[in-house]
């Protein structure tokens, strides 16, 4: 509970390496996560080699964590292994569809998050990189991912170099609904986002980006409609090519 309460994303790492034994132990415990039908529709690619990290970096828009973290983990939705097993055992798997893609994405994320919980509990720092799903085509190429394997999320791991401020969260009231969903009135939205908008760090964010509101920083700068639509197209094409949209 304490490590989960105190956690924050770590984007700067010391040069200390992560022993293979520790990494294996963390992945072993992460594999205890619940998963669809115990089929374990996921894989993880471990990147430690400098040249291979450099190969991945452009796909992550050169976010520095890729080349500065001792370990880069690419978590993949993976129906390939299971389907191969089925084929070898006279079983016909109908897994080349969107349903299986979602199931394997859920499995990959639960595995990834369980790894992160365990790693943070052991004093390591992690950063998720969502660029994996944006440039999945480039990552497939860099990691030689076969049909029915799609990279979902990347996690950089290392020993923290400094401790950034813990970012705020909305109050729990914002995210829970008792029994049925109570839709948000304009007054509720004002109240729930008030503290976030009043934080100096977020006000600074608005000024730096020359915007009127914090919401505009997200919609006009960080997660634009044009980008969202472009990367949706890339991802749909990837799903088609990797055999998940039959
Ligand atoms: C799916 C996902 C993708 C993310 N992608 C990035 C990323 O590309 N770069 C980055 O610096 N942080 C990334 N993050 C980290 C979030 O920005 C971070 O979790 C959030 O701001 C809350 O901060 P905290 O984890 O320190 O509480 C990602 C997190 C998730 C869950």
C-alpha cells in the first residue's frame, strides 16, 4: 500500500544497472496477474543493448527515457504463441479478430502494471510510454514482431535519479458512481476540476503554452484531434497487417 500511495513516474535514472535476477523475479511475479482464460495472450521484449535502444528511440519521438534507462520493456498483445500451440495440437483457434486483440491487450496491460507495482515496491522507477501504440508499425519492424503480435505499451525501468513532485489526482468523488452512472452537471465539472486548475504548476503549464484554459493544453497541444485521427489510422492498419481484423 505504501509504495502504491507514494509512487510517481520516474523519467530520470542513475547509471546503476538492474541485475538480471531481479528483472526475472519481477517479471515472474507479474506473470501471476489475472489473464484471459489463463492463455497469457502477451509477451514482453526486453531491450538492454544500447544500439537496439537507439533503434527504438525514433518510434518513441526520441523521448530520452528510452536511451537513458538501463532496461526498456515492450509489452505486446500476443495471440501468436497460443495459436501456434493450438495448430500443433490439432486445435483450430479463431483468434484472428478484434475480440482477441482486446483480450490480449487487457492481458498485456495487466502484466505490465503488475510488473510496475512490483518494480516500484523494490525501489525502481518506471515510466510508461504510450508512443508504442502511436508508432506500432515502426516498433513491429524494430523488434521483428510476427503476425498476431502488436506492441501495446513500453515501460522504461531504472533506479530513480531524483524524486519529482507527486502529480495531483482528481478527488475520488470524480471517478466513482454509486450503483448507476450519475452524469456530470456543469457545476459538478467546475467543482471536480477546480483544484487541478488552481494548482500553480498547471497554471504555469497554461501560460507556457499560451492557452486560455488547462483543457486547451490537452486538446490543442498534447492530444490533438489531427494526431488522434492520424494515429488511429496507423493502428488500424497495423491491426489489419498483424492479422487481428479478419
Ligand atoms: C498508457 C500510458 C502512456 C504514457 N505515455 C507517456 C509518455 O509517452 N511519456 C511520458 O513521459 N509519460 C507517459 N506516461 C506517464 C503519464 O504521463 C503519468 O503516469 C501521468 O502523468 C501521471 O503521473 P504519475 O504516474 O507520476 O502519477 C504514460 C502513462 C500511461 C499509463
